[in-house]
C-alpha cells in the first residue's frame, strides 16, 4: 500500500498487507512473543475464535460496516448442525453468531447509542468507520499501518479517536481488567 489515508479499504485487504507493520504485529515481535511467532502468524493468519466473531459482530452493529453476520439458531456450538452452519458461514465470508449473542450485540449497540458521550463520539453524521492509514516510519525504516474504528470529522479542534471494545461487563473494574488482559 502507498502512504495515505484510506476510508474505503476492505478489511481483508488491510489485514493481508504484508508490507507494513501494525500494532498487533509489533506486539508479536515483543516478549512473551518472538519474531518466529510474528512470522508464523503473518504466514498463516489467525484461526477464527468465538470471541473474535462476537467482536466483529459488535463492530458491525455499532459502526455500520464489516463482514455480514449469519445468525445461527442454536443454543450453543455443540451440535453437529450448529458446527456445520458455522463452517458454512465462514466459507461464505460471514461471521457466524448464535441468536442469543446477536441479541446481546444489538442490546450493546442500543446502550451505546443512548449514552451521551459514546453516541456523540460515534455519530454517523460526523465521521467515518474503519479508516486505514499507511506511512513510512523513518525512525525504524519500516512501513506502518493503522485502522481506526472511527475517525471523526473535525473542525480543527481537539481530535478524539474512539476505539470500540467489548468486554463481559461495563463495571469500571472489569473494564480495567479487560484493558490490561487484552493489551488494549
């Protein structure tokens, strides 16, 4: 990718770019990880995880952009039918989500839209979702990249770039723990 800001770059293209380093990639170069882990992840990609699927669905619901969601009407993933439906959704480029998890995602998005600060920060009338940036880091002679969840329009005043994360509880102690555990 050439240096610049891209507000319409497909998520798969962003993540497939091997000529630049993201913060997630940089974390895999540092202990307790190592360069071999970085290379393996870059060559093989990350396998799907239910937590990632939930996060993708939450982002899509809140930001209005992302991979389509395939709701699987099952209580859990233990049955063969649910597992087959999950595989089929992945094969079609969709995010599989249990019906109960879809309801939780919708409730989270509704709560966010009712919160005065969060709603203002992620107002679809005043910003763009999933904006990507590429630049040459001259200090380390490497191409770098970033992808913001939301890039708000600005009138030249203070720029606040929100980063939407989901966690099991909105209780402040639980949020602090999730931030520390996941390296947000």
